[in-house]
């Protein structure tokens, strides 16, 4: 992790010297010398990597370097804040503060010289015979072939009999509601077993409704009920602001007349079960609750009449089988490694998590006898049937990570337990934190995604959901590995998690004040009102489950407490007004805000380091007054309302170059059609995601032989396009767009399209079908109209996902000729649709189909397709890829 700290500091110093030297006027020579000294430290750190795990004195030197780098960073960043403040003052104010500024300059100069002396002392005393190591691990996973991510329930070993037992208890027995519990220590595979049971075809057939929800140590009743409703496909925007009790009653009403199975994963206390049990009606339909817990007392409290299932450890043979599957995939273990491999498996004492993590360690190195012997010796000293000792073996994999992955891994400690992490957000956070450094022309987010895939391949991170293209959409981390992240983070002052009752105001010398990151998981208002002090804090993130309104008198707490912050995630806090104080946070790189905002003020433009802006507003429109063209680092702009964006002055070209072209900008969403001018779009040539919301007729109206959409077509790198027709206060039917532009006018690399309220005729689907790279098509409510849809042969060659919302469609035709690669199809509230085309059974790639509130005839036709698909798969021996059908309500 020290490597990342020094690397980021060097990058910041370089940027100051190259682009903001006016802020360090009078200190430039000293900053250049400090950059040179720290570069020597970087070289030393690179040479010492292999020795850190073996020698304490090397670790001590590294700790000293970390402290010095942090101290240098604080000095420079604090001076830059003061210099920026002085620069923003008026002429008279600058004269008044001139003496103070000169005094500050001299003081900082002395501090930098002190830091340089410390660096020299460390460098002179670090000669411990450490030589440069060669032949280490490659730092990039591009040196090997990429594999698709493995979802977390894959490679299940040893659970067949256990699963049969649980399935029997769920499908047999009394008619009244019964709780069936699985208990065992962390890492034993309770969630894996529950997932195997949940996905079993006999369970899918037996229960009309199935849902899955995580509870964890820190939970919210509202989030639990929301999670179940969402799993059942019942959540809507109106429910977001409903009370806990209302959600419980709504859930109870939907469950009352159906046989249901609810999996409640990772329950820690009896009180947690008591908090949610009222939502599950007992209607004598043989419904079941499958509960997992580490605590036997919790299981007996949920059902005292039925003993919990104690999950056993794996046998020696099962342990070896799991190790082979995870390490060699489909290949066989070389004979010369089998004895050592069995020894490693045996010393994991049947704990699946330890085996999976150790296999990730084996997977990332050359499969040599010496390396496996070293791992076998290490495992023997760490693993036993004890969570505390198991933590040591998990730490082995962390210690053997490349340095650039160590900091990415322990960052997972910021997220709450069992939190499903959106990958798009995680990658932006890593980039903002400086964990991902530029490498040639490669996009930073692409490189960050490679880092994540590497952690997944090492079995340290779980894939929760995948996108249609196989890339990771959301991910999770096992509780025990998260505990490891928090433990390592605390030792290195990397982060602190605050939950429970907020502590009293810490002094400037307290432990908390020296952590670089603070994560609030509960009681956020109490924490804010305690007037915290964190002069060294670089990231402040809130993951409070229930949104809290911040009183006006506390909106300035961020600047007062965390003046050097780089990452600010406050989406779980609601502001009544835009917190203008954040414009003083000149180091800010990532900001996420929620509140009643109508304007993104012009002063935001002063934040020259800002990379990601996320604004969720309760207002329908957001006027972006900020001049984003002055923000050289900006990469992503997300806004929930219709955003009005202004372009730079039109006549700005100098020497045939446009100084306002922003190649860094990758995301803009959602902006009004009026903002899609050449003055804006042409200056974001590398845009990958674009969301447009408003009167879309503005985009396609022809004026002077061209349309505004022609400008969008020039975005050669655009992959995702969202078109939301919003004519408020008019009904969308009063502002219908006449049609889509021809296919050649769409961006050439478009992979995903979302349409809503466009009310297009189905004939225009042929245009979308001709897009050569389209993989995902989401037709939200009233995207198309008409009773009949006849797709043309030869279209949608790469389409994998098709989602259709409310429509008046009655009949359509589909087969393998129309959708040769379709994998997933969803119908929501298609209440007029008479039948699902039988030809979809011919689509060999089709894996999943969902119907929400269909007509009985449509549900019947879908079940016929399911029978035909299952019959075809059985004939072909494809037993592991069973076609899945979800219908709600199930009794349609």
C-alpha cells in the first residue's frame, strides 16, 4: 500500500509543477527536489517488495516511508488550499493577507526541508542488502488470456447430499409456514448451499414465489423489505419513500395467497428476525423461510420445533476436489504437484473459504514445486477450525498480491457487510483515489476493471451479477475477507469504519484524525452534529441505509472538518440546498450528492481536480451553470433530472486547435435534447455513455437538411445511448417523434440502447436491428406502439438482452432467424400480449425468460416454450444450462 501512497504523491507533485506552478510560487525548487527524493524512495520500494514479508526491518522502513509520504502530502495539500484561497481573493484582500501568506511560505519551506531530511535519513539507513528482484509477477493481467468472471455459486463441491436434505425439508412436512435454518462458522459455505438449493429446478417448480435477501450485522428493516419486494419484481418508485410498516404490509399482502420461499441470508441476532417476521404470513400453503446464520441461538429462536441444519466441514477428498477445480479449472493437476496439493488441501481443515482463497494464491504464480512447498508450509502454521486462525491464511493471499492490487483490495473495507457493490461506481472511486495510474493511452477505468477482474480471478472478490457482455455488473466480498480488509486498513491508517453511536468530537491528535478515509455506516447525523475533526482525511463516504435530512446549520461540516478531502460520497444524506461550501475543497476528485437542487452552481468550475460528479435531485430539472470546459480532469457527469448544459464560446479555435475539446469526458447523463448541440457534442469525442431526456422530437426534426441526431452519430466511441421522451406537462402522446434516423446515422459502436415513451411504430425496430454491435435493447414503458410486430430476418445479430415494458402489442413473431444470440428476454406489464412466440424455443442461446403481470394465454405459451427448451437440452445433454422461466404472479 505504501507504493500507492508514494506513487500518488509523486503524481500530484508532477501535476503541480507542470500545470499549477503558480500555486507553489516561491517553493517550486523545493518541490522539485522533494519529487526527486521521493522518486528514489519509489525505486527502493520496488526493490524491496519480495523482502517485506520476510524481514521485520524492511517492514519498519516501509512504515517510515508511509508516515513521511503522508506528512509530505499533508504539508503540500494544505499549502495548495491556502494558496488557492489567496488567489481567489480580491486585490485589497490579497494585500491584507500578504504578510500572513509570506509567513506561511517560509514555514512550509522549512517543513519541506524537514521532510527532505527525513527522506535522506531513511534512504541512507535502508541499505540492508536488499537487491533488485527480477522475474516477479506481471503487474498487468493483459499478459494472459482473459476469462469471463465466475459467479459466486460456481464450483460447488461436497454439498449434494446437504442440498438434498434441505430441499426435502423445504418441500415436505407441515402445511403451516416453517423456518428451516442452516448454521455454521463463517467461510463454511452457508450462502453457497442456500444458493444451490434456491436455484434447484425442483424448488423453482414447488414454490410460486421465491425471493432472496441479505440481512447482515448492520441492517435496516426498510432495506430488507425493499430487497424482498425487488427480488419478487414488485418494487416501484412510489415505494421508495414508504415506511417500514407499509412495506411489510404490502409484502405480506403479495405473499398471502401464494406458496413462497424466502431466503434470509446471514442473520446475526434474534432481534433481527423479530424485526421482519411479521411480513411473512402463515396461510397453510406450505410456505418456507430458509435462514442462514452463524448463531445457533438465532436459528432456535426462529423455529424452536425444528433443529437447524449444522453445515459440516468438507472431507479431505472434497477439499482436494475443490482445490483442483479452483486452481486448474478443467485441467488435471500435474503428478509432481499432487502430493503437495493434497497436503495444502488437508491443512485447510475442510473450510471452503480457506481452500478457495489459497487456490487463488496458487493460481497466480508459476506452478512449481518450490512455490507450492512454500504455500504448504505457510498454510500449516495458519489454518485451523477457528475463525481467528483462518484470518491468517486469508492474509497470506493479501500479502502475496502485487502492490497495485493490495490497495484496491483493502478498499473493499469501506463498504457495509453484504453490500452489493456497483462496479461502475467502484471503478470511479479507485481512479479518484489515485489507485490507478496512467499507462500509455489506456483508459483509466478500463485498467481499473482489469484490476477488479484480477481480484476475482484470485478468488478474493465475488461476482454478484454480470452484464449481457459478460463483464461484471456488481460484486461482493465475503464477510471474513472484509474483516481482513478492515484489520489491515486500521494498521496502516488507511481507513476507519464508524458505526453505532457516533464518538465524541476527536481531538487533532486522536487516532481517528490520522486515518485517511472515514466511512459512516449508521448514525450519520449524530456524527455530523459531534463536529468531527479530520485534518488528514482524504475520503469521506456515507453508506447509511435510510436517507437523512441534514439541518441547514450543519451543511458546512464537510469543509470545516475535512478540508483536504478528495472523495466525498454523500448520496445517503439529503441536503435542502446545494452545499456551496464544497467549492472550497480544491482537492476534490469525486463527489456524489443528493437533495432538492435546481442548479449546479458556476463555482463548481473552480474544482480543477474534479473527475466525477454525481447529483441526484428531487427536482425534475437541473441547470448546470458550472463551466465544465474549464474542468480539465472531468470524466463523468451523472444527473438524475433533465440537465441543461452550456457549451463554451463558439469562436475558440487557436492555431487550428480547439482548446475546449475534452477527451477525458466519458459519461454525460442525462441532458436535455437542446443541449445536444455541435458546440457540446463535438467537444466530447471519446464519450462512451450518453443519456438524453426531454422532448426528443428536437433531436430528430430536420432543419436545413440535417438533424441534431446527426451530431450524436459522430460519437465513434459511444457504447450506451439512453433516449427518454419527457414532454411534461404534456402527455408523451402529444409529443410523438415521427421515427428513428436510419441505422447508418447511429454511432457505429453502439452496444446498448434504452428507449422510453417514444411511442414508435414497430416497423422502426428494423432500424435498431441493423445496428451491427447492439447487444442490449431496453424498451421501457410505451417505447413502441401497435398491435403487431414482425421482425425482419437478418437483424439483431448480436443482441443478447431484450426487455419490453408496457405496450399495446398483441402479437409478434420471433425465432432463431430474428434473434440468433438472444440469451435473456423480459416482458413487464405487456397486458395485451396474447402469446410469447413459440419460435423462441429454437433460439439455442436463450437461457432466461421473465414475465411480469402477463395475460394467462401468454403465461401458458411461455410454459410451453420452457418444456420444449428443457426437452431439447436434455436430448443434447445440456443438464447444467437449464432454461429458467420466471412468471409473476405465478398462478397466472
